[in-house]
């Protein structure tokens, strides 16, 4: 089984100057946990829901909010993203993806074509679903 078989190909991306508040809304709306950050066609980072939680004040959008709390929502993707991005190719095996994630303690890998274009993302959930489908033969 290849990465192409299990990856999500309809990838939602963010730009370097997208706000943390806007990214948090995307996470909520689409029920996702990772967003690749792109500059033009080049991937430059990944923002996770954990990155966003660390960046936003717990008092933002509450009655006790002050200016410094609301300002945390205005931080930019480039300020909170992980810049060291390890990627994988669609033709690599799901096992290779799993091993890379386990070795590096990653929860996702952006999938790049041979030309370097972002064509998908594979997550631990994608890998787990494929495993369950292989073992049980049932669609998850």
C-alpha cells in the first residue's frame, strides 16, 4: 500500500501571514489538526492545533479578555509554525510513512510530488484507518 492510497489529497493550506485566529477557525470548521503553510507553491511549514493552542491566550474571546489576549489571535502562521518539515512522496509505502512518523514523533507528513508540489497530507489517523481496513476488510 502506498501513501497515495491513504493520503488526503484535498489539502487545506495557510499562508505565512494568515492569523492564528483564522487558522483556529479552519481547524474547528473542517475538523482537522494540521495545516501546511505554503509560500507560492513551496511548503515552508506546518501549523498544528497544538501550535495554535500554545499561541492563543486562554483569555482570548472571554469576558476577561484584554488587548494582549486578543492580540494573540493576530499572530501570524510564520510565528507559530514548525519550519523543519519532513515530507514524503505519494509512491512511498504507508509503512515508510509510519516509520518516519514514529521515529520523529510526527502526527502528519505533507506529501509532495516529484516536482515538489503539495499533493496531499498523510496523518496518523489515515494510517490507523488503513490498518483497520486491512485487518478487518471493512471500510472505516
